[in-house]
């Protein structure tokens, strides 16, 4: 198996777990837990888990690794924070669609940073992916306006795009365990700070209903997924990584259907098919990276 293919599989696994995590986040919100509390739980559990698993590999990490990881963590926290604040104001479908606009933002961010226009196929496949997400999100005929909720989720998409580009450009040669620990530690510290100033006490009933979705988000959607993403992006360019991770929308829809949170709507199959087609076309022309894992 080539390094590139290994990276693609890591990012696909990330998308699968995130798809289930989207459902977990919805359950956590429905429990009555506030966004500040969910974020603090998610990132604190994730940082402690990765630290416990890889404590030996974390020894002797240089200041540069810590600085890059903490910077990625701050981006990560505000991406999720603006997303969950927006999701309280707008529908799940609108949140999923607007978050996925990060796939078309990534090539433009890279263009601005590298002063080099990405290949035309990158823009084409990004637009095709976004079209697929639109079919998944709005095939039921619901509309979407534009207010504070939409603005917050668009900001979240920009931050997610920035996070993907940051990992791809500045953390390429770092040990995935070290960079994952420091970015989750940075996100956790930021989340705890926000919780201290803005958090509200949760009731026992809210804890009882919301703790397990939060634990899932911490261990799987955060600890495991950000290790897989960091490792996988060593072999997959940022623009292609964004297309692969948009499969989160497909997996999230499948899990929602299986759990009865959504009903099958016309266009869902079309939307999923377009996203998968984008992934297949991206793979056929993808370049390869040959960077050894430390």
C-alpha cells in the first residue's frame, strides 16, 4: 500500500467517526448541556486520552512542536465553538451544508499563501463535492436564510479550512502523537477558559443524558480522529484532504437514518453519489507523498 493511499484511508476513517460524532453532538445539545460545557469536556477528555496513550513519545518534544500544536488547537477550538453556537440558531441541515463550504475555501487559502494557483480540477472537484453536500442537506425542500447563525457557521467553515491548511503546511514533519497532544491541549485550555467566564452549571439530569455523547466526542471524534487526521495529512495535500473529509456528511446522514433522526428524502442518494464521485476522481489524479512516519 502506498503512503498516499494509507493517508487517504486514515482521513476516510476520520470522516466515518466524525459522521457518528455529528449525531453525538446533536444528542449532547438535546440533553441541555451548554456549548461551553460540551467543548470543555470534549477537548479535555481528548487531550488526557492522547497524553495517557503516548506519554513516552511526548517526552523531549521541542518548543517548536508545542507552539505549532497549540496554534492549531486554538484554531480548532474556535472552529467547533462557532459551529455549535450557530447550530443552536439554525437547522442541522444548514449547519452541515455551511460547514462543508470549507472544501471550496481551502484552494483559495492555499492560493493566497503560496502565490500559486491550484490546478483547475481542484476547484472543479471542490465545487462538485459542495453540490453533493447541498443535495444531502436540502433535498427535502427546506430553505435557508442568512442571519447570525449562518454567519457563525460560515466563520466555522473558514476556521476549519485554516486548520486543514495549517496542518498540511506547518506540521507535516512533526510526530503525529506530539502535534495531536499539543493541539488538543491548546483547544482544551481555551475551552476551559471560556467555560470559566461564560459557563453555566448543568443539572444532574443534563449530565446524565449528555455525558456519554460528550465522552464519545472526547475519545473518538477528538482523540482518535485528530491523531488520524494529523498522520493522514502527511501524505495527502490539504485541498484533497478537504474533499476526503467531506465524506463526513455522507456518513453522518447514514447514521442519522439508521438511528431514526432523519427520514429518507429524495436526492440523498444523488448527494452521496456526487461526493463519492469527487473522491474517486480526486484519487485517480492524486499525487503521492513519500514522507516516512516517525
